[in-house]
């Protein structure tokens, strides 16, 4: 038997009492054939081929273990993570590409990577055996999800141009250029539980709004990303922001730094409006050759950047170091440094633990 997984090569060494000794070497690290380690496999045991294992649908495998999705969005099935306790589903399986990603843990990959997390082992033969044992219980399954109807929390919505003095003062307090804000945002008037409210509204792709004023932060459903595309030829570069205040902060900083070219736009923009929308952003980022992430300087922001980088590898650049020491781009604009001095070092520790991004892959497919 000969098995290959990534850069590791496994091969039979000797046979003893019905057991086969296998050794492994790492290509590029040991070309002399010397063994780093050995393990035993019963001679008559059926060790599955790695490529055969990768063909097992992850959704079917999870179902055989007792895990079912709670919802479906396009080619994605969403689960409550089998790797940890959680209340909201943040574990996604892309049924087209047969890949998974846990947005809460910041981990993902193929079925072998999933088995590694489920069985807490790095031993490839052990993982292959566990998967092979479970295949006896794997059956093709399909899922149906009932549609739920909910009453909107905001009613009597009225959309106006942004002019209210209180809202403009709020934006000025955040360092945002007022003329830019008037161009990008709306003024919303609505009722909530019978009480009237007004706020800044930032539109998303699904017809909903991110809602802000001095006392309130929320959204008017449906919640979605905002994708701003320039007119004319398709752009090769897209900038990704976590919230619309960061997007407005970027525009304000650009206007300050380039006062003679206030309308300079050589790229498109994606505003997540929450890191839970990363999967939706991954889908629309597909055409871009350069993706610049300007997310928050915290664990959530870094994991969101890593999720995008896992999909688009070397096309992604993390620009959060440009405002290191600040929680986000708006705090950088306002000169408001992070209160906890160890916040940046914590993010750097996360980066070191996570390691380098995935190796460059061929032209991208659809996002996971």
C-alpha cells in the first residue's frame, strides 16, 4: 500500500505477525528515505484510499453521526457546530465543493480535516479507519426546511434624505464627513412597538437597512451585505469592511488625504454589516483579483479575514495592521486608541496560532 496526503508519504516497511509496519517521510524535509516514525496497521484491514474518503459527502457523514442542518442557503447547509456548544448555527457545509467551515472556531477543510477535529487526532491511518468504520452507516439524505413567518419589529417605515440635525451631529461626533454621509446613507422614520423613532439608515442588497443613532444600533430586516460596484468596466479590486461606519471612515480619510480627487474610485466595496454575513461576502467576492480586508482589530475580525483568505488565498490582503492599536477604522479616524493595551497582542497571538494562510490554489470556485 502507498498513501499520499498533502506533503506526507506513507509506505510499507515490514511485516510482522500479521501486522504491517508503515513509515512516513515529509517531502522536502527528508529525501534520504530515513523514517521519522512508524505505525502498525493489521494486514487484512481495509484502509480506505484518501481520494475515496474525500468523495464521501460531508452532509451524509454528519447525518450518520446524528447531526442535521438547521437551515439551507443556496449550496450551503448550516449546522450548530459539532465541534463545540453554540446556540446559533455557524458551521457551514458547501454541498457543491464538499467542504466545511466553522465560522465560530475559524477552522475548515475536507472530511479528513473534520475527522481530525471530531476525533482529536493527527494520525492519518487512525482517521481513515474511523471514517471507514462509519461508512457502513452513511446513507444519502435530503433535507427540507419549513418556512417561518415573522412579524416585522419595525413598522411604518419612511425613507428620506439625510437631513436631521441630531443625526448629522452624531455623524460629526464619529468624525464622518457630512456630505459623504448624505450621499451614502438615508434618514429613516419608523415605529417600534408603537413608538416613533428616527435614525440613519445604510441600505443592503436585500432591501433592508443597518440602523444607527446616538442611542440605538440595529437593523431593519432582511439583514444582508452591502455591495457597492462602480460604473463602467468591472473592477479587479474590492475593499471589505465590517460595518458601514468603517466604510464611511475610509471615504472620509481618503477625502482628507486626497482633497483634489474626492471622487477617486478605483475599486468596489463590500460592507459585511456583521461578520455573520461572511459567507454571503465570499459568494460576491468571486470575480475579484485583489481583496483588501479592513476589518476590526479583534479576534472576530481576524477570523472573518481568515475565512475569506481560506477561500481566495493569495488574492486576499489583511490591512488591519495599518490601524494597529485601534479597534477599527472609525476609532483610527477619531484618534481613539484601544483601552486594553493587550488587545493588539491578543490578535497577534491568534495569528501566530493560526499560522500562514492556505497555499495558493487554482482559479477559484464558488465560496464555501
